[in-house]
């Protein structure tokens, strides 16, 4: 499965496709920490207000990495789609966050 796979959805069905096999839950987990340099830069951005782009970029990369790991897991099982995709995040300790992306790996075929 590619990193930008079109057959992923937060829904539990894909319009135009039917599920022919279910492989079960797949997940991608990434644990990230903020660097001291990033914290200083983000602190400076916070002084001016608005979007703190350093943290936004960090969060986007973490979510993207977790998503790609989930796709790899699904591909290893033989799936060609993932339905019911969800994200979760937990702060493990100050400045260290776990990002989890999970869903149900399925094999789909075009509906007739």
C-alpha cells in the first residue's frame, strides 16, 4: 500500500467497493519529543500569538508517520484498504507524545 493510498476512510464502507475479507485491526504508533531548540522557537512564536507552526509541523509529521506505519501493517496482512481510520494521542511524559493511528484492514473489490 502506498503512502497516499486512496482506499482509506474514517467511514466503515467505501462507496463503489465491497469488502471481501477483513484482516482486523491495524495500527501505526510513533513516539515523538520536542527538541529544546523547537521549544525555544515555539516560545518565541507564542509571544506574537497565532499559529505556532513549529508545533503544527511536528504534529503533522507525527500523524503522517503513524498513518504510514498503519498502511505498512495493513499491506503486510494483504489488505488493500483501511476503513474506520482513527487517531489518538497520549502525552507519555512532559514533552513526549505517542501518536496512534488505527483502523480495520480489509480487502475490497469494485462493486458490480
